[in-house]
C-alpha cells in the first residue's frame, strides 16, 4: 500500500501543474504517470491494462493538442520547486574512476 501512495504522490508532484490546455488532460497525465510509475519496465498495455485506461493512454499520446514539451515542462519544473523549499541543497557528484585492466585474472 505504501508503494501505491508513493507513486500517486510522485505523479501528482511531477505533473499536476502541467498546462495541457484542459484540466482533464492534466488529470489524465497524472493517472498515466501513476500507472507507468507502478510498472516502469512494462509496455503500455501491461501498465494500463487492456481496458479503458489503455484506450485513454493511446488517445492521450496521439492528441495533437498535447505537445510533448508541455508534458516535459511540468516534470522539469517540479524538482526546482522542491529545491527552492530546501534551505540547503547538496549536489554531490562522485567522479571516482577504477581501472582494473592491469590486474591479473585470479581464481577463487
């Protein structure tokens, strides 16, 4: 149950502010993001099922009034909102490299 709540809140956080020209489109985007987040490696029919949700997904993705950049923009802006709310943000990067080519192959 916790995973279900996590993917729902993630989908809302990432996509609820998307400006797709109609509230129902934004709601559909949140529903699709939630379904896809539950099964990220699944094909669309697996993630949505074979019923109305799948049909709605195909309609959503083929809708000429929904620009991919509009969907992406909300997803890009969401982390900035979270970052602005934090007093300190660490952007840690590990650039460690390991080169094992000089080691002889060992057994056991």
